[in-house]
């Protein structure tokens, strides 16, 4: 059985006394594709933000590669995170692709991809640029290195954001509804890239409303609602579930 890269144990998150995540438990293994599905407001994106350290949890444990990012204190009252210096090391474990690309509009495509490797990982500029051009070629954007985001379609911008995440050589790549801002034609080209990464055994966690895609590409699927994991299993187990709520949700998005 493959190595566990990420574990979340009994995660709880509140905003203004409103519980948005309650007792979330999951694990992600090397080479696995985990899709998270569920209605809007179910806590999917918040869970990704907690896993990628953009939000702090109010209870529970997060563990990368067997090392705790946070764990409950001795009194069991609240989680304690590692120091800021140690947190920087954990950021090397993952990459995050946002819904709305979040490219720097005043940077070229090449600079968008090389900025973090050069200034965060202190990679030599020539090496970072060579890596960036390799990624652009792989993603069908070899001729866009000197373009600016405004000169690209939404699908091209999202592929650049995927290249930017991959440039840091993450162990896990997180996608937060990567096609939600795209029209159907551009959605197809981004999903094609993610399928190719899955074929290369890239470990991925994907929040998505694309049901047929989730069924095709995933090793495991989590169904969330009301801030809780309501079901977890293989695509066949989830899509043939006898739970009425899951069947209703999948049916609506598959019509």
C-alpha cells in the first residue's frame, strides 16, 4: 500500500460561531486522486484552505508525510501549530490551483511561473526558466511564455496557474473547482490537463462539480454536506450509493 502523504483527523472549523467543518477525517496516499464533491456551502473549499494552511483549524490534526502541522494541546482545548519557520517547510509539500487563476497581471507568463522558484526556493534563474518552459510545452503553451495574462483565454490562464503550481515540485496538488470560472469549451482543455497528470500518478485533491470527470479520474471520492463527510469510497461505491441524498445530488449535476 502506498505511502500516506496527508492525514486530517477530527478537523473542526468555525467562522463567527458558525461551524463549517465538523469532525473531518481523511487521508491521501501517494499517487492517488481524491475528489471532493457536494453542494455549495458544504465546506469543500474551506477544507482545502485548511489543508493548504490558508486557514487555521479550531480543532483536530493535520499531518504531512508523518509530521504534524498541528495537533491538540495537552489540555485538548485547541490545536497548536508548529513555528512559522517550520510552516514554511510544509508549504513545499503542496501546490494549490485556485478557481480564478490568481496570476499576476503585470508579469509575463514565464515570470508568473518562475517567481516563486527563484525567490522562495532560491532556484537559479536559468534553471527556473528551463523548468517553466518544459511545463509550458507539456501543457500546450510553449508559445505563450512572453504573453501576459490578459492576452490569454481563461483556459490558458488556468493552465498557466497549473504550471505555476507544478514548478515548485509539490507532493500533492490541490484544485479548488478549477473549471468553475470557465465556459464548457475551455473546461474541456483544463480537464484534459488534469487527466494527463493523473495518468502520470500525480497525487491530487480536487474539489469539483464535474461529476463524470470525478468518476473517471478519481481513486476515491468524498461526498460532503453541512460541513461533514457523509460518504467516502471508490467512484463506483459513491455513484451507485443507495443514499437518497447522494443520488439526488449526482443526478442533478449529471443531467
